[in-house]
C-alpha cells in the first residue's frame, strides 16, 4: 500500500514534468482519485485526461522498466499457468514468459512492490515487471485465460464418485440437490462469462455419446471450446432451464425461454431454446449483450455510393423497405441502424418484434405474444390505428403479414422489415411465393437490401499475403484485374490468434426502376430480373465483397465462404 501511495505522488509529478498535466490539474486529479478510491493512473485514463498509452510510456520512463506492446509479443502458456485468472484480473497484470528462473509480467501498476512480492511468493520465481496499456492488458487477460480449467475444477466437485456413477440411475445424486450446489451455478456463470468475453453470439450445449460438447459462435463461425463429462449434462442443462423459466421436468418437447443476467458488470439477455436429440436434450443460447452499442449505417459496411442511395430510400414518405438474407446475416442489425437513422421527435416510429432485442429511446416497441394473440399480422393490423409514420415489422414470414405490410406501405406509411431470401431478386420472388400479387409488390416496394456478414481482418496483425488459386480466380472473375497480394491476419493476442476481429456487411441494394417493375409484373425469370437490376445500378454482393478485399478489409476466402455460393 505504501509503495502505491509513493508511486501516486511520483506519477503526478512525472506527468506534470512531461507536460501532460499542469500542476493544478495534477493536484486536483490526485485529490479526486483519492476521494473515488482509485489509483491516479486509472482515474486520469478513465476521465480521458490522458491516454492509456501516454500513461504507460510515462511509467516506463519514471520507473526505468520496459514498455511491452501486447500486440507484438508471444505469450507463453506456461507463464499463464503460473498465475490464477482471478489474481491477474483483479490486479490488471499478465504473465508473459518464463525461463524457469524468472517470470516477466506486464502490469498496470508496476510500481506496486507488494504485488510483485506476492507474485514472487506465488510462483517461486524472480519477477521481471514491465508496463503495458491498461485496456490492452485487460483484453489480453480475457483472451489468454479461458474458463475451461475453472469449469473442470467445478465439475470435479459436483460429479458423483466412481461408486455412485456405477450405481443404478435411481440411486445417483438427486437432480434437485445437484442444482442447489454452488459448482453447478458457478459452471453456468463461467460459461456465460466466457461467451461474453469472446463476443459470442450463440452458446451450444450438445450432448454426444460420451461427452457434453460446448461450442461458441464467434463472428459467425462455430468453435468448440470444451468437452465436459456426460454426467454433468442433466444438472447443467436444468440449471440453465431454471434460469430461462423453462420446465425442467419436460425433456422431450422443444421449449423456449429467456435469461436476464449480469455478466461481469454487463447486462446480458439470452434467448434459450431446447430440443431432444439422439443423445439427450441440447440447448442453444442466443446472446444479446446490452453493453454492445448499436451500429450506425456507416459502421455496417455500406460502400459510400450505396449508403447514399440507401439513406435516400429511407427518406421516402411511404413505401416498403425489405432486408433479405439467411439466418445470422445481420438483418436485424441493419433494421435497427435504419430506424435509429430515422428516429426523431417529428416521427412516430412503432415496431413489432419477436423478441424486442434492444430498447430505443423515443421509439414505441411491441413484443409478439402469441398467448395474447399478438402476432406479426395481428400486431401490425392493430398498430395501424396508432397513427404511425414508420413501422418496423421484425420479420415477414407468412402471407397475411406480407399483405398487411404491403397495404400499409401504400397508405402513407414507411414500412421496414426482414425476409428470408438469398439475394435482392430473391426477395421479390419470395413475396410472390407468399401470394402477394406482383402489382401490389412492385407498387409498395421502394428498396430491397440483401446482405451477408463476413469476418473482418484483424487490423492489429494484418499483413500482406499471397492469395490462393481459388481466391485469385474469384477476384479476377468479379473485378477483371489480377490479385497479386492481399491482406490476411497473421494472428495476434487481440484476435486470439484467429486473424479475424469483428464482422462487416457485404450488401446489394436494389431500387426498383420502371423497367424492373414491368418485368416483375410480366413474371420474368430471376436471371432476367437480376440483369435488369445490375443495369439499373445495383452492385452485386459478390462484387461488393471483392471490393472490400481490394480495400484490405476482408479476405477473398471469406467472400467465397459467405457470398460466392449465390449465382
């Protein structure tokens, strides 16, 4: 504690000497930090007085210890194993490498001798402190420390003994007793925490013949993160079903539920769904992290010219705008960004959704509730009497909803909705498949967006790479120029060695022209409609994807994986 106080005083003087703070600002910041019970360094970074990088550089100079850029160092698993995750997280430090005699540790507060002494006693090694940027240390902790080991420890505490495991099922540990045990609760909490840290959109618990497989969908791709003993499956599943308000006695019929949880200080909503399989009941949780800010239209990945056309489409006084794509293609994200763009005091915006995933200030949102006879169709019909200017329908999935939405678009309302279709032309054909007359469809539509989400190249480790033969061929076929080199993520601590960090949309925007409307009414084939749309200025998704390859945003392989199956 004494070392930390001394450091706080010296740090304030050093920041003043470096010209980063005035003497008056330094004294005030030190006083306010003490009142808030925070270290001076943490306080001034949190308040935006200086950057984390400037603080780290100052500490490095002040203490005469090296500064480590965590994006460019290799972290030894052997070093990580020496320091518990809880200790690393609470003290904002990360072990980097060990030679069996010393341990290098990057720290938020490398002047705290008490922490260094504790680390020495804990590991039995000489500690070599280094300073790093606090936010980067926290991110690296989340990447390097996985919950698998902690979960294994909890599972061992709850598993029946070998004798009990060999006994008849009726004699085993009672399920209710297992559910009340802290290890099961802790295991469920750890799973949720890891999913949030990894930015997972879905958690899969899948019983196999001899194990319980746990997979996370990260940036649209499933990754197996661990396998748990099959014996833990009933208790863990029941714990999650209780949290979701499901019937734990019902194991054969599919069930739906919702979990509202606090995970590491973040409010997270999860949608739960179960179904019986050959090896037992599986459960999938869709993660809706409320701490993740909604994306703007600019952040989604629209090319500037396409974005300008889309914003112009949204300014239409009435008509229908549809967003098409398969499950997981980001349709809801685009719809939310669109109504966020439209949100103003002059407009009455009403949504009907299943479920309401994010709450908007100033927007009236209605939840589908089949028990109360509130479906997309009935809800849409009723909200027409609420004087809306803009209506968002979560999804058009049946003829009745499609018909009411089309009629609403023709009677002075701007209607936005999503629909399952492969591409923009497929959206037009999907409407006619639902029984909407071509004349009604073309009269109501003002714009159609089709999209996919592809993984972004990690900007921290992006490097020039040689494309494969398949990538070259696809790129050249689309853009008519050779692809000699492109960016690819080499893998770093920020992206968990995957080379990808986050996702970006690949789009095509169709604004029906008079020629296209005539072809739709005449019942033209999809290829003819597509050719006309391109002639009218639509940039196909494939081309949009390859243009993003040219910009160094995505790899050609990602475009091939996510988009190129479309004809």
